[in-house]
């Protein structure tokens, strides 16, 4: 199984703002989880916290997770398993201070699920 790690521009900007020691810890954490995934997938998922979707998207499951990087840092990511191509993709969206998690989660959710949110609003207006 191939493990791919992709990062967004927002993640890269967040990473650039971190101290060298925080940056090193964040990179070590994601590499450790990516390396562990093929052997202990369930253990990796147990260490992650699934972030809820906006309430207007009932019926859909969230693919966003938060990973505790350190006491003060959290990472927002998605893990997509692709059995057809035999790969797992870790997409890194943000690495932020713990206090900024709610705002960052809202921003990432809105950008990812924008089309679904828009469709849901149209359905509400038609009803």
C-alpha cells in the first residue's frame, strides 16, 4: 500500500509561521502516523478525532480529522483510502494553535463542502 502525503497552500503557510521546533514536531507526527497506517490503521484512527460536518449536511460523513501534534498544536487533515489504486492519501489542510481549531475547522469545512452547502441552501429555498 502506497502512502501519499499532500499538503494545501494553507497548511504550508501555517507551517512556515511555526518555530523550527514546532515545525519539526508537526512533520515528525504526520510521518509517524503515515508510516504506522499500513500496519495499524485502527490504531491511527483511534488517535484522531473526527471533526463534525456543518449541521446542514446531515446524512454525510465527515472525512476531516484533527491530530494532536503537541500540547498547543493541532493538525486538520483528511485520510482517503483508495483500494483500487492501493494507496492512502493524507491531505494536510491546516496546522494551528489549539485555540484556533474551531475557526480553522469551519473554514476548511466550508471550502471542502461548499458545493453541498450551496445545494442544500437551494433545496431549503425551493421548499
